[in-house]
C-alpha cells in the first residue's frame, strides 16, 4: 500500500455531522441493542471518522454510533483522519486491525497533547493542576483513564466545571480508586454544574462507599444513558442534605 499523507486528531463531533460509508459491514441490530443495554460512557472509546470533502465519514464504530443515536446523545469523541480518499478509507477499514493493536482513547489523547490539539492540551493542564495524570488503572486514584468522560464534561459544562469537579473529587475522596471512574466524574460534574462546589468536601467525604453502592444497585440491569449521571447527582444531593433541617439554608433542592 502506498504511503499516505494522513493526519489524525481527537475531537468531539456532532452525531448529525457523521455520515455512513458504503464499505461498512451491515449493521447488526442485536449488537446495537447490547451496546445500549450495557452502555457505559467510560468504556465507549473513540469512533474513527474520515474528514473528506467537508464531511465526516464513519470508518470504525458504526454500531457504537447507532447506539449513541438511540440513547439520544448529540456528540461523540472521534479520532479524525484527514488526507484519505474514498478508496483509501475503504482500504484503511479493511486493514485497520493488521499488525497492530488498536489505539486506546488514552493513547490518542496523549498523542493529541504532543500534537498540540487545543482541547487535549487544556484538559491535560486541568488534570495536572489537580494532581492527576492521564493513564489507566482500576486501583490508582490519580490515573484518569475515563477520557470520554473528561471530553463529555468539557463539551457539556465547560473547562471551569471540569476543573472544579477534579478539585472536589481530589479533596473529598482521595485514594479511592472508583472515585475517578467515568460514572463518578460525570455525576459529580452534574452536581458541580448545578450547585457549585458548596461544602462538597465537608459534607460528602465519608459517604463514597454508600453513594457508589446505591448508584450501582440502581443501575443494575438498567441502561447507561444520560440520565445515569443525573441519578448519581441526585444520590449526592440526598447525602449532602442528611443532617440538615428542613428549613436549613444549606439544603440543596433537587429538580430533575
């Protein structure tokens, strides 16, 4: 195969701008249904698209794209390839698994930092300023592997909320591995976006185990949709209000 001048970057793309491609496999409805049923933003990964003639064509992730649309998502984290013709896209599609392991979102993100991608650089600065690093570990609290969650928070709420979210998590649940999972990052960001940081670290520091248990039990067998982050936020509000009188000015009001 001839050498191609192909560049790649990582960015959030509106789903309405992603076009189907004629070299894709036929969509399997059962596979899409399974993705929807067991959906977890932290495990989604990045879709691969080609930017050609001003349009984004899906190369890898057509089933995940269909699932996101079913779940009413508006954007997806994508690895964007540029410089490919239609024929080269098809060749890339059929050869993408040869002689290499597929790049993980963490790998793409780190490459984006070095490449100077504005969003990747800014997110990384916020991550580092709160004593975290980009990486992946189920046990290491300070390694953030839920890249999709970081991009989703930035896209939905902005950099300031991402900064505040990482700050309160670091100050409240330091050392607890699950506290930097995608679900917690997204649910805490929803809280911060609604109420600010208030006394988050003081009122919620000793209840992570209970909050996580209640969330997992509620989500058992349920679809991981955008409502999941709101439900996690609701649990945080309930525990935040514990011990506060009904007329206390510190009580937070929950509105779905």
